[in-house]
C-alpha cells in the first residue's frame, strides 16, 4: 500500500470515528439514561474530546466543524430535556456551549500551525533527500571521471614506453627473423639442425605478434567518420568462433534488434572488440554452457551485451580489468581488454562489466548512433 493511500484511509477512519463519538454522545444525552446518575456530570466534559481530536487530526477546519456539531447537539439536549432553560442550574452547560467554539478555534489554530510546520519540514526533508541523491550521483560521476583520467594517464605513459620498446625490439627482431628464414631455407628437412631452425622461426614470429599487439595498444585510436553495422559485426565474429565454440561444446544465443541503426565506429575495430570479448567468454564458459549476444537500441545509443555463464570474475579484479598487462590467464598478455576499452572510448562509447563469482560475466558495450548525413557505411569488403 502506498503512503498516500494509507494517509487517505487513516483520514477516513478518523472522520468516521469523530462522527461516531458525536452521535454516541448525542444519543446518550437524548435518551436520558444517565440523566439522574452521578455519571451525568461526565457528559459535560466528554464533548470536548471530539473537538480536540478533530482539531488535532484536521486542523482549524476540523476543530470548528466538531465544535459546531457538538454545540448543536448540546443545545438540542437543553431544549428538549431541560425545558429550554439555559440559565440557573443549566448555566454551566450554557457556558460549555459557548466554550466549544473557542476551544475548537484555539486548538485548531495551534494544530493547523503544527501541521503546516510538519508539511514544510517534510518538503524540506524531501528536497534535502533529492539534493543528497544528486550530490551522491555527482560525486560518483566525479570519482568515475577521476578513475578514467588516471587510467588515461597510465595508458598514455605506458603507450609511450611500449612504443619505444616495441621499436627497439622490432628492429633487431626483424633481422633475427630474416636470418632464421635463411637458415631454415638452407637446411634440408632431414638435417638435424632443420628442426631447430624452424623452432627459432616459430618463436620469432610469436615475438613479432606480441610486438605488433603492443604497437596496436600504444597507437592512438584515430577518429573515423565511417559507420558500422552491429549485427554484421556480431554475426561475422560468431562465425569466426564457430570452431572454438564447437571444441568447447558451447552454444551461442545471438539476438539483434530489427532495424538497428548504424553506429559511429569502424567495422574492423568493432569486430576486434567483439572477437576479444567472445574469445574471453569462450575461455570462461564450461562445456555445455551458453554465451548470449544481444544488441538493441537505447535512446541515442546502441547497447551490445556479451554474457557468459562461466566462473565469473572476482570482485577485487573488476577495477583492474581494463588496465594494460593485467591478466589472470596463464600466457595472456593482458592487452585484449585494454585495447578494446581504448577502441570503444575512441568511438565516444562506453564498455563496462558486471560479474559475480560463479554467476558468469556480462560485458556491455554502448556506442553512439551515427547521425551525420552523407557518411559512407563501412563493409567487410572494404
């Protein structure tokens, strides 16, 4: 039951209670049952009760209304049962009739002021509560912005360091790769050193791939005027992961809202983000699990969700999840989510995660809808 409904019902019960008390007193007076009893004097005091209650419950209007009704009932009693005599032995009752309105007005006025003060205090309390909620929201937003700034500063410093190291490593690595290829080509498959030459070439290629990923992370995301189809990107990524899903005995549930508008992003970068999120979900999902891919419009943005039912992410790891080089997977570089975060922010979007241990993880990517006229849509064949 809502508070307002409760108050309305309470007022109704109070009103009925006042009417019942006044009617009961009137009937007792008119019946004359206790007219010659010692309790008859109590009836000269009891009528003040509904007047005071009416003033307390309903303010000045309640006090005046109850006083008028009580005075009328008391007057009819004197007229019909006391011979119409208002003086002499009935003087104290006549004075009571005159006091009823005074008590009703005074008590009602004081109660009205108290009710108005309570209403003002409730209004002030509601305004303070709204202000507190707004202040808390602004404070949380400030902390989020500060966290983003700190992460951006760390990314910038690490980007500069990574770029320098990648270039310094990349140049001699290219020479080693060339020498390894020459050695591998100059040795026949049957020679003992051929296997070692091939192993050397494989390791060099792996190092070259790691350096390339470092450069991708360090390279600033360029602004793009192209548009991307979220449904196309999700379907392509799902088809690319068909073999991995089959090997892990994992099914995928893909649902994209019809007539989804294009987003302001590069299709290649969007595929890179979804592919990274989907591969992470596959690695976290046990056999027989389901990975959910969703995309729908929310006002001026498109909201995309990649959700698994795997082991989940520990709460202490959530704040560091998008930091570069942070990983809990053996052999991981810790750059996948950092690069994805950087790509989405470069598209003026947001990426967030919700997870609990044993309940899986849900990554939400929010991208702005492209509204610029004349922009060419980017396709796979571009």
